[in-house]
């Protein structure tokens, strides 16, 4: 099979392999002869489409033709354009889809003193300000001997903020960093400050709320003569505490999994994203939780999500989240459709509607039970939407701060980055999986080769349980971990 027509109403199909000019192809009962070469992941017209006629993929309008398009022609940026604008009105048309039947699953995780659950037992150093990044890095480097027994690792997450920020940016930095301190994948945490930064220790502790003195400790570098010696002493105490935790069998209902994509291609919405969607439905059916973010990559396909909001209150919150992000673009003099990226386009994605229609496939078909502000903690079990941008590092940090134990990251182009939470890279195509075996953890390209989506989703569910039980991702093996905090305002 060289072509796939995703929905019977689509007037374009997607090439699953490179197609040569003159090839006769069959799809959905339609016979078409390629008028020109069409690369894998790109679209071919199944019907004649007049100029300004709708181009339909996923059963959704993803573009308008900028010129007449004949049957068999390649359909892409040279003959199609976005139909998006900053304005949009939405109607709540509630839809409910049945959840799949799934056999019970469990994983070996860590039960924390407060009742929360982690899938790693790590020691984290959280800098309150960028000025102490190097000290935090030195402490990690010099104290690796503490990583033993049930302790899975010692890490820090440098960032450039914590000082010279105002208003919303200051609050967002504080919110993300305190949320990371609370993350259950960290068995123990050292909060490292300088002493003169805007994000003072008292502010940080007030935002943190209650904490366990055995699990969370603080060090202000300006208050001690030798921060490395004092840091070693504190880390030794934290390691003693964290070493008391051991893995135990826990139900899949305890898992929280974040979902995002990056470096997408024309197969993302056909293979990897719907595979993650099948996984999401299965985990929700088991009583677990999934989180979907990347609001700008919902533009043009948001109604697909809105119709699955469990009630009008959640629908109104989802609409407000999307409109707030559109206002954010407009307030900076930008259009909402300044996407997809050059890499996306090279992979076959033509417009933001095209990208978004594939992106939202990660959300499966279950009900959306809540909408969360940026970096806010998950409150309810099931599928939640999380406000955040599409940028890989910012959104992955956002998901971690919200409480995701791990992140499923689909990609058609490949990327090596890792979030603080284990980051599972899922390829949309088999060549990427084979060529970048040091980056990619799971191959969903098999769907383009005939594997049923439900089987791929089941296979991913099993793989997630392995990761949750301690199997390391490729990024973990290499020690690739980073954070990035959303910034919008003035730097002093």
C-alpha cells in the first residue's frame, strides 16, 4: 500500500512511500495516476480541486487551493494556503466515544511519604537563579558516588532566570521551579540559591507551601564560606533519605503521562500520533491520566477536542485557553498561523491546520475532564489539556511541572533532547527508527507498513509499563535533560 486516505471524505491521500511520476495507484476505491513525483508523507490529489476550493484531510479542512489542482497532482505549499484567522467562534457539540477494554496492568514504582507515586528515585538540584547553575553542575559532577542502591541518579536543571524578571515572568519561573521540587520522580531535592536574586528564598518557600524537611533542603551560597562542601553535606543527608525508597508493584491507574510532538512529518498524524492516542484511551480506561499540551498546534483542529469536553464548564475553559493563546500572538503583532516549521514542511505538512489535525490525534477519543493553566498540577484522573506553547523544551518542561511521570514525544525528523521526566521518543517512520537508533525508543512506523493502530497502541502501553518500572529511555542513557521556562516580558 503506497497511499492512505485517512477519512472517506478526504480529497487528498498521503504517500506512505516515495511515488514516481506516472505510477498508477489505488486507494479507497479510487484509481489515480501520479502527475509528478510525490515524496513519502506528502499529499496527492484524489479529486480535482478548484482554486480556493477546500482541501480535506483527516475529514477536516486543512487548507484552500491557491490554484486549480488536478487529480494526481502533488498538493503542498506551492498550491495550497492556510484558511486560519485570529477570529473564531465555537459551539459545544458534545460527543462521547466508548473506552476500549484493556486487561489490567501494573508497574514497579516508588510510593512517596505523601501518597504520591514516582517512576524514578532521583536526587534533583533546583537552582532558583541562573547565577548558581555552574555550582549546581559542579555539585552533580562531584557527588556521583551518592548514586547507589535504589537511587536512580543525581541531576540539576540549569536555566537563565530567577532574577531581573517582572510580573508574569517572575511568577511563571517561581511556579515551574516549585512544581519541579514537588515532582514525585525526585526522592529528594536540594534547592540552591545565591542570596541576592529577585526570587528570594522566602518567596520560593511561600510558593512551595508545605514540604518535608527530610526530602527538601535549601542552600543559599552567599551564606556559607564553601558552598561545595556544604552542598556535599546536604546531598549526603538527602541521599540517605532517598535510599529508603524501593520499587513496589503499583496499578497503572497511578500513572500520569504527558504527550507532545516535535519535528513532525506527513506521517505523524497517521502513525505515531494516533498510536499515542490509542495508548491514551487505554491508560484512561485503566484509570490513569494523560496530559495534552501545545495549544498553538491545536489551532485549526480545536473543535475536534472541544466536542469531547465532558461538560460545558470544561468546554468554556478550553475555548478560553485557545483564545488566550491567539490573543498572545496578536498582542505581539504575530499571525496565529506562523507554523509549520521548515522541517515540518519538508516532511509533508502544508499548513497549521494540517499539522494541528495530526497533532490532536495524540489525544485519542476519551473525554477531556479538565483544562489546566501553564505548569499547574494535574487535579483529576483522565485526559486533561494543559496550556502551553508548542516549543519542545518549554512544553516538555510544562508537562513535567504538571506532574507527568514521563513524556511520549512523537517525531518524524528526530531530536535528541530530554525533559526532567523520562522522554520516550516515538518515530513516525521506520527509516528514522533505524537511522537514529540512539535517539528513538519506539517505532510507530510499522503502522504505515500494515500494523493495526490498536496493536501499536497496545505495544506502546506495554512499553510504557517497562519505562515506568525502570527501563531507561535513550535520553536517560545519555544523560540528556533540560528545562526551558515560558517567558513573555521584560528583562531588567
